[in-house]
């Protein structure tokens, strides 16, 4: 705790009261000396108590300098004058409290100090939590603290500040786009556009028009010129998902753009400069495709400047609990349910599953559980049958084949209703329309099977 006052006697009285209370106190006789000490070590200071009227820099002049440089440091001002305007000015400039000398140590000083110290601790805690939240947002929702994911986070942090082209590898559903968004969010291009395109979802001609733009009349239906995504992403990042699906012709055009940093719209002779960071992703083994002759080696080397490989979920099972809780929070409000807890047995089954569909499959499983939940707990009964069964039964002992016809019909009916609610995101009206039945009849059927829809959307 720092105390500054140019008058020795008031300073001595304040210090005596604070040290008796157990506070460690450092004293100064001028504002300039306090600033110099704060420059050296402000982190260890919980509170600054300063007189207002001092030679040289006054306490009112010191206050905004401290608040501007160390906003988490709480300041109490002391004065021998009682003008209301001075008190108002002190509070306006950011003082936590304002006391008039001679200050009563027991009834005024110590209560004010206790409140200020507690306020400072809460302020520092809030700033810490805010920094953690911002770090999480910069990671674009990438959840996981396993060794494999720590390596991914480390690579993201290393490559993000550069403009290097990045190739993100991983199985389908591992979160390759999240990695691309995290790289963009932590880069100097974060304030500009992040533009994504799925290269495997479009035909060659449509994809080339999307990427490079086209001139008016370039093809039938091109009634006007159009900028491509390379230009739309100017100053930002272009994410080429499923880049392994590009045709040979498109690979040639993409290679030229990456080499020359210029783009020529389809049907145009004009080239335009571009300033875009490219991040590509694929679930294919591009090195093998190069060997097969289906992917250009020179383009592969252009894309593979830096590589981030996202591990499949089965290789980071310790991240499943954190992912489940994150996904519960993410989807509960959207689905009109309040499912906040996970039964330990359900969590154990979730952690033991191989997850061939990776995080995307886990997310679908969590959404399904939220839709079917009747309470705030994600229990074992909400798991799909493949997760509830410890091991597949031999064909001759399959319990599904030993049930009565009525039991089999009821089991099929329940499974159908579960999937129907999942498709309809728990909305009764939407589920009724999908099933082609009356909503009131569907409600009775759901009730019979102990299922409950979420908040209806009409």
C-alpha cells in the first residue's frame, strides 16, 4: 500500500493506523516519487492514498495519471479543505473515496481502506476473467487442454501473427474451420473479413466464378461483373475448405494467384492486386494425392508453408468432459431447455466412445440429449443405444430379435419420435409438420413414450 503526503504528522497518523491493522505501507512525500515507484512495481500495490494539496504535482493531477496507466489501482484522496467542488472533482477523476483531514482512523480511514482493498481485488479478478474470456473468444471456441490440443493452440499462437499460408489437416468433424477462425482472430488481419468457401461443394465453373469473380458476359447468365472471394476478403483471410477436392484446372488458377498475388476474373483480361491471407483445409492426404498425380506438387508446397494438424477426438478423450459441458451451454438456450448437469455414468460412456464423426458427432449427441431431456440432467438414458450398450451382442442373442411384436413396434416408435424431435430441434409444431400428423395427436404420442418437446415455435 502506498501513502503520499508532504505533511509529516498527518502521514504518520495514517501509517500508524494502517500498520496496526496489518497493512504493509510505503510512504512518499511527493507525487513524482510515487509515479516512479509505480513504474517499477505497480502489480504489488493494492491501494494508493494521496493528499490533494502538495507542492509540485497535486493529488488531483496525480489521480488521472495513475488511473490512465494502472486502471486496476484504487485511489483514496485526502484533503485538509472541505470544499464540495473539490470532492466532486476527485470523484469525477476516478477516486474511489474522498476523506477530509484530520481523518478519524477508526470510524473513517480504516472502513474506507477495507472497502477500497476489497473493491480493488474484485476489479483485478474481473480484469483477469475478462482477459480469459477474450482469449477464449480469440480461440474461436476451440475447447481442449489435452497435450494434443495444447500443441494445436501453440501452433496457432506461433503462426497467427505472420502472413504465412497455413494448411489445416484433420478428419471430418474435428474443427478445422474453428482453427482457421482462431488463426484469423489472433492475427493482425482480425479486424478485416474472414471469408470461407467449401471447394468440394461447388462445380468447377461455379467455384472459379466464386473465387476469382467474373466479367459481364463471361458466361450465360453473367448479366453483370462480380468480384470474387479473393477480392471480398481483401485485407483479411480467405479459408479454402476441402481444398483437396479442387480440379486440376482450378488448381492451376489458384497456384497462379498465390504466386503472383494477383487475380483475373473469369472472362476478363484485367488483373487486380490482392492482399489476402490464405488458409486451406482438407481431410485428404495431399502428399498421397500428389504421388497419385491428382494434386499438383507445386500447389501443395504453396499451401503447405505451415501445417496445423487437428487430432481426432478419439486421441484426446480427456477433452470430452469439457466439450460436453461447453456444448450443453451452447445449445440448451437455443433449444429452449435448461440442461446444466451430466450424470457421471453418462460422461464415462461419452469419454469411452471412439467418435468416428469426431466433435461433430459429439455435438449431435449432446443436442439429441437436450431435446429429449425432461430434467436438467444429461443422464445415461439420453444416450443413443450404441453408447448405452457396453458391447454388441452376438447375432443369435440380439435382444431386439427376442422381443414380442408389440414391444418391437413400441421400440421402433420411440426411436422414430426421438429422431423426429432431433430433426425439429425439439419444436412440437415443426415436428408435427415433418411427421405429417396433428400436433395434439403427436403430443399424446410423445407423452406415452415419456418424451417432452422443448419450447414451441408455433
